C-alpha cells in the first residue's frame, strides 16, 4: 500500500512511555501532568453535563467560551478578536494546527519551520502537499533570523512559530517578533503561531503573543490549548483566533475535519475561565516546579540549559555517556528508572548534541523520586 506519510512511524513519545511502563520508570518523557485538575473545573463540567449540554455545540464553539477567549486576549495582548467570526474552539491544538495548514497551504507551497520542530508540524505540511523548509536553531536554541530570511523563496507560503518553544523551552522576545514581522511583511507571508504554553513563562517575563503585533495579527492564526493551561490534556480542547478572512478558510476545513468540539467541556471551561486568576497564576505554579527540579538536577553531572517557558527542561549528558541520545534515553529508562525524550527525535536528519528533555509537570513526589534515581549518576 502506498503511504501518504512514508517516513512516519510510531512517535518517540509512545515508544518511551511504553518502555517506561515496562521498566517501572518515572516517566518524565511525554508532556502531561500526573496531578489532577482543579476540582472546581471538574464540578463545572459535571454541572454542564447534568444541565443538558450534551448535544452538538455550534460549529465555531460555545459562545460563552469564545467570548472568554476573546476577552482574555484583549486584556493580555491588546488585540480584540470578534468572538463570532474570529474565534473557534477546536478538538485540541494538534487538530487546530493541522486544520490551519490544510486551510492555508496549497500543494507545491513551502512552509518554514524551526528545527528542532514539534512532531506534528511536518506531517501536516506534507499532507497538504507542501514542503517543510527546516531552519536549524542555534546550539543555544535561539532562532537564527538571518537563516530564516534566507530560507524564504517564491514558493514560501507561511512560517510556523512556537513560543514558548517545544521542545527547547525558549521564548520569543519583542525584538525577535519585530524581525519576524519584517520578514512576513516583506514577502507577504502567513504565520501559524503555536502558543499552547502561553501561560508557562518564567522569571517575570511576559508572553509576547503574535496577537499583540497588529501587522502580524492581520496575517496569523494563533493556536492555544485549554488542556495545557488547565492540566486536562486528555480533554483535547483548544482554541484558534485569526482575522475573519483567514478564519473563514479555517472553518471550511474544520467543519469536515471534526465538525464540532465536545460541548460539555466547553461549557465547563467557559464557567471556569470567569476567574482569570486560574490562568494568570500558572507561571508561578510551574516556576516552583521548574526551580525544584533544577535544584535537584544541579547535584547531578547533567548540564542544564535555560528554561524560559513550557514545562520542559533540557540537559546535556556528555559528562555521563558517549551514547547516542536515543540509546542514552533507553539506558536511562531501563537502568536508572527515569524516562526522557532524545532531542534528536525533533530533527529530520540525525543530530547528536548529547541533549535530552525532561518534563517537570509532575507532582513533587514524582519529581523527588526521579531526582533520587538521577542522583545515582553523580
């Protein structure tokens, strides 16, 4: 059988999680919390279920949730999206990203992505019949904007950006977004901005959304995730905002992709979001976890990269082993009892920087157990 995605196999997350289960390892590989969401959110969803919100939602999402999204963006980033025509609720961020690509990118187009690149981007581009143009980040996981500019060709349709960046934890600052803006305007490009970790930025830094830059907002789809924000990744509920003309194209694909998103979750989330503190306090919540984990890792031979955002910590293990990243992660899982993700998995061609990724979105006792095992490497 001919495959539409001949180079795609089982994801590294599935592979490492399965190995972690077989080895009874602490799973710091796949990016999901091991703690429960706020009971008030669960109560809000239960109330929605009990009060009859169990049939199809509107195509673009429950009105109250769209209004909550528009209000949040207006307050935080200064851009007002029309909840009726410029906001949509999606079946998670991955669906939103693929729908955005399928809606905006045509066969023969090129789409610039930053490498290391999250694993759903390339398959989405290839399913659209387009070509992904990978631009390597620097060894310190910063964007090389000169290389981005040089990668633009007459075929370039869009640039996909991700801040805070998964897998590196890097954030884009205002000066960088101004450079992106100049490239986009010069070449009349679209932007697909993955901002699912928007509320996980540390050390007092603000999140600089593409929405906050009017010239970028005019030509961008911005994707976010309720699952990441409220510790409910299994619910698979996300949001998309974009100018009316772009959203009209997004809606065409969305309606034949998933049609609508879970009604009950949307009603519960809209009620829960009325208290903005529930997401505004998230940076402090995750920074405490980051700092606790980094303090423990500092006692090991790992060299820590900066973690500016997300709930991922990169480390260099070159003082411990000369193994490849994948082999080291497998060894770490089976022999030390802690699962991680090799950074090489986020590259098309083999790249071996002796760097792996841990997820610290875990209970303190989970992180403590992992750190106790990692301490044996000292």
